[in-house]
C-alpha cells in the first residue's frame, strides 16, 4: 500500500507538474507567435524594398513617359494616334463570363427574393 510519505510525494509532484504546464504552454505559444511575426516582418521588408524600387523607377522621366504611352495611350500634340479595329470586332461583344451581368445590389435583391420563395419539394 501507499505510505503517507509516498502519497505526499506524489501530490507534490502533481502540483509541480500542474504549475509548470500553463507557463510551458504559454512559452510555446509565444515562440510560435514570434516565429509568425518574424515571417510577417520579412514579407513586409520585401514589400518595402519592392516599393522603393518602384519609387526609384517613377523618378525616371523616361520610364514615366514609356508607361504613359503604353498604358494610357498618351501622345505628343504633333503626333497622330491610330487605333486599329479588326473586322467583325464591332459585332462581337467581349463579355467575361466571370463578371456579373447586373450590379451587385440587383443580385443581392434577387437572392433575397429567391430566399423568400421556398421550393415546392421542401414541404414534403
């Protein structure tokens, strides 16, 4: 059988183990959080470096001119701009199937109306 000394020793060991469990769990959680924050910091530093490179590129007048001509189709006043239209392109409407046909609020109202009308099969 158990002696009183063995019971007290077991109780003390249990109390010590329980008193160390919570701080150990907190320590492990904090280490994981520190690791996550370090990864986030690395990503942000990379983002800042990319933004600084972009800022340097935007300081170059030739780069800004190239981007304005390519993206915005700007030209100088003495230049003539031509737009080439393929034959039959006017008849074909380029509709992206992923884009909604109606505005978001129309889609929302339509879904509310559909939710108000239960299916006839559900009543069975």
